[in-house]
C-alpha cells in the first residue's frame, strides 16, 4: 500500500529530527566542566559610598574623568546614544521631593555626582531575564556583558536612570583606551560596577581615588566602625527615592 | 492543506506580492540595524523602549482576543461562533508570531536570545512572557489546524483537542496579564505602577482584537465569499462595544486618580499625553485622536440601528483598532519614560529604518494571516461542494 | 509498484549522495598546510621555559573551554586567580594574561581561527594590547 503524502512527510520529518536532535541537545547536557582549583571566596560585606557634594569644587569632574577613563566608557557626543557611569546632576533633579521653590538657589543648583546606587534590593536584578545583571554577596550589582541580550528591561526597572545602553559600537568613541580593562560591544547595557576589579587588587574605586577633596567615602556598611558608617551617623544624609524600597547604598550628605 | 494557499485569484497574488515586498524592505533595514546597532532607531538613554515594544504590547492583546470566540462557543455552546473560532485562532497565531518578531528586532544582542532559556530567571516577568507566548502559539497552531483539517474531512476532532482548547481560555488571559506585569511591577515608573494595568490591557485587547476580526470577516465576505453570519458579526460587535466601554472607563479612572489626587508623579504623564509637558507636545495630537476615535466608535457601536449597518460597523471597528493601537502602543510605552528619573523630558520620534522594520513585521504577520485564512476559505469551499478530494 | 521516471530519480539520488559526502571526498590526496603559529613576541622571548598556562596539547584542544570557565569564574563568582596544574598562579584575564605573551594576535590567534573558520567574538570587547599601544 503506497503511503499517503502526509504520512511520507511525517516520517521524513521525524527521521530528520532524530538525526539533528542529538547535535542540538547534547551541548546542553554533555558539558564537561574544567575544574579550577583555588579561588578566594568573597567576604560578605555590603559596599556603600557616602558623597558630600559641598566639598566638590565648582566645575570639578575628576571622579568622572577617572571612572570613564579607567573603564573605557565611550563619549558618543549626543544625549540620545550617550553612555555614562557617573555624571553630575543638580540637587533639585536628584532629590525632587526634597526640593521646593524657596530652596536656596545654591542648594538647588548644587551639582551632585550620580551613579548606580548598588541597591540592596535591586529591581534591575529582579527583572533581568538571563540573570546577566546579578547581585554579589558583597552587595555589588554586577553586569555580565557576555550574557546580556540587550532587552533593556533593567533600564526600565531602574528608578534612578543609572544604566546606559550601547546603541552603537562604542569602540570608535573611546578617546584613550585603557588596555587593562575591556570595552563593551554594541547591544549590551552597562553601568557603574563599584570598581570590583580594583577592589580585588586592594584599591579603592577610581572615582574615590581621584577625588582630592575627600568628597567620596567608600566602605563597608555592615562594619559599624568603618569610616563611612561613622560619617553617616554623624552627618544627616539622604538616599535617592528611598520610599521605593530599593535600599540604595549611595548616601548623600546634605 | 498548505497547498491550498498556492491557488488564488489575481487580487490574492497582488496582495501577497505586496506583503512580501514590504517584508523584504523590512529585512533590508534590519540588516542595517544589525550592523549599526539599535542607535538607528529613535530610542535613547532616557526612552529605552519605543515603536517595537509598543507594537509587541498592542499585538499581545490581539492575540489574546481569540478567547472571545472560543469561550462562548466551547464553554457556552454559542453556535453562531462555530464557523469562526478557527479564524480567531489563526489570528492569534499570526499576532503571536508578530509579537515574537518585534521582541527579536528590539534586542541589542539577538544572537544571544536563547540565553533566556539556557539561564532561566524565574523572578523575571520577561522570562515568563516568553514561556506563555510560546505555549499560546503552540496551542493555537495545533487547535486551529487540527480542527480545520477535521472539518475538511467532516469527522469530529480528536479527543485531545477539547482539553487543549479549554486550556487556551485561561492561557489567553495569562499572556496579556503577564505582559501587563512587565510594566506594572517596575517601581521606578509611576505611570505604569498601577494595579489596573492588567485589567486595562485585557479590556483593550477584547475591544481591538474582535474589532480586527470583524473587519477581516467583512473582507472575507466581500472578497472570498465566506459569510460568518449576521449573528456572529453582531455578537462580536457587542463584545467590542462593551470591552471598549470598559477600556474607556478604566482610562477615565486613571485620569481621576491622577488629577484629583494631584500628586505630580501620577499626574504629569497624563499632562504630557493630553496637554504637553513643559512645551513637549509630540504625543498630544495622537492622544486626542485616540480619544475622539474611541468615543465616536463607542457611539456607533452602542446604537443598534447604526451598528447593524455593516458600513458603519466597519468604520467603527477601524476607529477602535486605531484608537487602541495609539493608546496601548506609543501612548503607553513611551510615556512611561517621560519624565526620566532625573526629571528630564526626552521625547521619542521613530526613525525611518525603525518604521520600515516595523512595517516589515506587520507585513510578515499579515502574510501569515492571509495564507492561513486562504486555507480556511478553500477548506470551506471544499465542504460546501460536498466532500473533499483527498490526495 | 511501477516507478515512472526511474532515470530521473536515480540521477537525483546520485547527485544527493555526491553532495552529502562532499566533506569526505573533497581534499583527498591534497595536502593542507597546518597553520604556522608564530611565537615571536618580546614577552615570549624573555621566558625561561616555553610553556603557556598549561601545556601545548592541552591548550590547543581546551583553550576555549578554559577561557569560558575563566570568564564565568571571574565575572560571576569573583575568582580572578587560576592555579595551573604545575602550581603556577595566573590572573584569569584574556588581554592581561594570554595576550601579554601572545601579543601577536594576527600571527598567532588569527592563523588557526582563520584556518578552521572560527570567529570568536571576544575581541569585540577585549582589547588587543599591542594594537592599543601602537
């Protein structure tokens, strides 16, 4: 009995699938892992930063230059495609709910450095569909640029506008490449990483190290004797949009 | 049955050629986007979602609307919908494929798209969205195709089709609820942070989807000699009317909460939409058009004397579709980003390549829809001629 | 069962078999030069022992897996040190460790990659130090 055309196509399809399936399935299930001996575990702290912008000289951008230079952050040159890890905004933009019309003009116009707040309860980590942004045990919210698919849900989720998307290839826009740190490629989202590559070498973050006025203080929030804890206990400080429950770890001394 | 799509009138082939041309133009511009990056679109650091995600959001609603045919027929034995549930399922297939394509072209690193499956993140709503959309696509492909081929052979469908169809009913609700959750769970965007987001999505879905279906049925009646029946069309029109009323009601509720409480965080986005904010008015014309069209359509639909006339009904359905396309598309997605978290207003205007890619995907969707509907019409003709000629 | 067009079917099957076994018969008898990798860099010239992180055979077959493990370990787990089988400790860096010695990417990395048609996209981000310092 001659098989019908439909049956023939079914058999052909199943045969092809059975030939192809092992090639597709096996990479997932037959991973041979390379075991790496050693590797120091991370200490469980929570990194935070305190910023006293009243110490910033007018027009000083040392922290920005240091960070962007160290991390090969491109200067695209237009606000549409721009990429920035740390930048300045005026007080009334950073703290719109704590400002009012009768605020002293110098206070309202005071330039504050803003960056990723390295939240303890980060919404960006919650929404990432590939966990390419994730939280480390020391509190740093990290980016895995190898896994990011560029969906930009993290950018929508971030209440602080701290994240930048590479809408173009950033490499032509890096003035002076730092060969010790990779660039990124087009199509991934990036942000401040609290200089984890410097922390592991015992160095403070680039912005903190570059600031000559000690306006940026970096330390362990869970060590009650750290410089940052003593500072924020002594001086009144605010966090951005604290009512949203994200528990940001950048404390602005006002 | 696919071979039935290869036979058609001259008009059919002109339409297919047109759609293929638009699609190929879209592909060309997508290759340029792959090369240059997403900067070729109008999206910016502040407004990071634009036309692509707006289309995706709207089309998930169209896909979900198949439930408005399936539920009355399969759960309540509303016989008038018997002939056209398959049309609803095919429309859902085409809409879901468009949704997936829009997400794909919106990704910065599309070659890594499988990372969502390789590294699942159950806390992410986008992960669940991928799961429910894929599931819904499979359900509708299977049920639509199998029921149609059984109709063709004039035998009852196999036993496993019924449970699958019943499953598609809550599943349809879930796809649009999950899409609403993408927006409604983000703490930083006050415009989207409302519990009513999912109900709004569902109401506009059940208005815009059946409206499109009515238009498609009227086109089939005119050009393909397939009559869905007056009762089916009029019932669909009633569904559109009530869903539209609910959708308008929900928007008015949002406006009340925003403007009576007078909390700037809630009110300023509606100001941006309807009056402009600090001189930025790019969406104002669009929103008022959407509002006028919605009320005009509602007026036509709730007066039986007028909605019974197919000419007016078609106009009303076009109004509904366009109005909700604006409101649930750019009106929803772009406004969530304005003003930015640092109180800046960056407006969004789609670029030429972006529009070309968008039209290309719409063409792909309509291509799939045309082919599936062509098969449906051909099978109907076979049945009407009294039996089929197999192989 | 009568088969019409037996001639055309046979011809079609023959063409199919020829095409599908292309990889096996093309190149029979030809000799293909293995790519010659150049180790002529200033950093390697200063090495006492010509040994990479691991031995050559291991690196040839496994350097991709090693790099991926380094990548995930560094970014996702914070492990930045790798202890080789002979006990030496290396920093897990592509540009900083691997390319420090193999600074002649075009005469080293690219030669094999071009030969086998592999296009690793590492270098769309990771900097080639020699090209920057030029």
